[in-house]
């Protein structure tokens, strides 16, 4: 028998349990979206403890099953798997939402677009470390939830709602895909374990990697991102996969722009070549 309380989760049982309707097992992907940030003005992530206290206190009327911090892997659970939770709008007489399955597991990821953690801003949930996802997915799957997205995997803050698919299919649904609901989250979600493609963004290779004359597809990718960010100080695009003076000037322009846009107040050596991990991660250089 599957565990009603996820192993390793902090249990804060808020009571008010009620059965689900039976049928296809479902999981619903949400983000907390508790702050409105932008690329130009990222904001610090709300502490896990704040949301934990909210859902177990004044916000228990809209509490999910699970609150998940993708940066630390911490998880809090507020109701058992065999109970409905109340994270979805469920209008009287309409399509059942919170109860529409053998389980309807509501997962709230602690995230909003352009959340800032330890100086780095993250545009999408997929860009975060996604710590704890493998364990969370395994627990959800143990309750019969298919590792699939019947209405398509979330890719951007757009809605697609199909009441027939909702009623008959098992799997993961974005909040934006649930009938009667008008939210557009989660925007993105991590891949199911075992299906992850090559990481889309290149990790920081270390300051010592950035030596004049180094040739690599990663240098060309950096070149393109610097141009896209309006920091083009190149004389030409010839040999753009080789580190040269244009890369130095363009990257220093990027560090100055990043510092200004994010209120860093960097000066002197902090603005100079070679790149540092914070500005590199913010540049979002794709893997070659």
C-alpha cells in the first residue's frame, strides 16, 4: 500500500479530510507565484517557512497536499493522499476538480518567475536545481498517477482546458489545464526522472577556463548571448568560437548591465574579465 504521507516530508496535518470521487489518478502542478518579478527587477524568493506557516494557518482553506522547495528539496504535506485538498476552484454543480480521481495530488512548487536565490535569478521552474523532484515524483507515481501530461507539458503561461480529457485521463495536469480554473501556472515543470535531456544551460566552467585563444562551441554560444543582451562590442563575428578582445569587452559590458539592472553596485574588478558564476548563470548560455 502506498504511503498516505510522503516519506521525508514535514507533516502538518490541517484536518478537514474528505474523500475523492474515484477514477483516474491525477497530480496537479502549481507554482506559488507569491511575488511579481521581472527580468529587470528580480525579487528574492519567499522563505519556505512563510508559505509553510500560511498553508497550515490562515491559508489552510486553499492548502495543497504538498509544498515543495525546488532549491533545497524541503517538502511539507498538509493532508493525506487519499483526501482532497483545496488548491483548485471547484464551482457548485460543475466539473469536479479537487476530487476528480482516485487521488488528486496538488503540488505547489515554491517559485515565481524571476525569483532570486543567492544572487541568481531564475526565469522558470525548470531552471532551478529541482532538488527533491525525483523523490516527490516517485511518491506521486506510487499512487497510480501516470508519468504523462494528457494536455501537454506546460511550456509558458498559457491555458488549455479540455473537460473530457480531464475526466478520463490519468497523469499530471498544470493548473492552467484544469476546468473551471483561470490561473495560467506553472509555466514549466521538470522532466520526469529518467527522461531528462541534456541540460539546456551551460554551467559556469570556472574563471580559469576563460583564456585568450581558447576555441570552443561554448565561446560561440556566449558570443550570441552577449549580442542578444545588447552587449555587442565585437568588431566582427569571424572566429566567434575563439576567445578574443571582443569577448572581453562584450562580457565586461554585460557585467556592467547586469549590475545596474539588478542593483548590485559592482565596480572595479567586479566588472572586469574574467566572468564570474553569478553573471554567467544570469547570461543563460545554452549548452553547445
